[in-house]
């Protein structure tokens, strides 16, 4: 069973970049009865390719306007993304690739740290400018609801990000922690058990293995159309210190 929503999302971080907005639109999908990240990744890839095929077939003139006048060469890049299967790396493999690179990064790639935009873009280039999934992130850098892999010595959770050319992260998702004892332990570690009592109660009388992800719509448009600045793909961009009503 699959369900989804499409609507506005809000973020309070003071991010002044070409990829961030204070208000943006998000496609959020949830899958019930799934115990494998591959199921989540398959839906991510199918969603990206299906929507893109539909846009290219139904609105070719609009797309060509951008590919011809704004982002020459973007048409070939999009075709490459559609024709090839998306690549898959574990977080550990991604860190190893970054550490062996001769590239000079502003932020040192180190196991246990989150990937920065420069790391994400390099990994996509390393994989031939084809979208790449990075999966099984460190336990300490992902949200409390990501399912514990209970592995070691490097403790990870079943989380995955989809990285795309020119943008970096497009989708982020995970299997959800449905085991109540582990969920309660995680909430206590974060110091927020009382704030999420309602979330515990949802799982109190049983749950099913499930997972989901979110895809930023404006970043998707950037990826397909070749637009560098996210503020150029939304009618009324709202960002830190510029939230015009």
C-alpha cells in the first residue's frame, strides 16, 4: 500500500544558498509492509523517471525553452538520467570514495559526519553524472524515526538519500522504526520523549514495517530544467529575511 501528499513545507534554518527556501513544496510518500530500503529506492527512481517522461512528452516546448536558452546541454544530461539505472552506494563506500579523491574539499569527508553539497555533487560526477542513492547512514546523524540497523561496529540506520546532477540531494527517506522499545529508547536519547508521546501511542498497539521519503518539487524542477537558483523556479520565493506576504 502506498500513500502520498503534495503540499507546502517550511524550514527555519538560516540557509542562504541556491538550493534552499524557507517555504517550498514537497512530495511525501509512505509505503506500508516494506522491510527493505530497495523498495523505497525503487519508488523514488520510478517517480523521478515517470514524472520526467510525462513532462517531456506533454510540454516539450516549455522544456525546450529552458534547455535551449537557459541551460544548453541539459537535454542530454536529462536523457542520460532517464536511460540509465540509478547507482547505489552505501554511506561508508561514499566516504571512502571522497577520502581517496584528489579533490580539495572545504569540508573534510569523515565517517560520522553528514555529507555536504560539495560531497554530494562529487559523488554524482564520480558515478558518471547519473543519479546515485547513498544508503545506511550513521545512527547519530539521522532522525529518531529512522529504523535502527542494529549493526556494528559502525552503527547505522536504514536511511537513503537520492543525489542528482547539479543539485545534490533531491530525495531523503528511510525505513521507519516500528519497534516500540527501540523507538522509546531513541526518543529518550534525543531528550524528547514527552513531546512525542502521541507518536509512541500510534505504535503502542502494534504497527507494520513501513518507510517513506520526501522529494522537494523546486529542486526537481532545477534538476530537469537546468536552473541554477531555486528562487527562479517558484513564483514567490520565500527565504530567510525575505518572507514577503
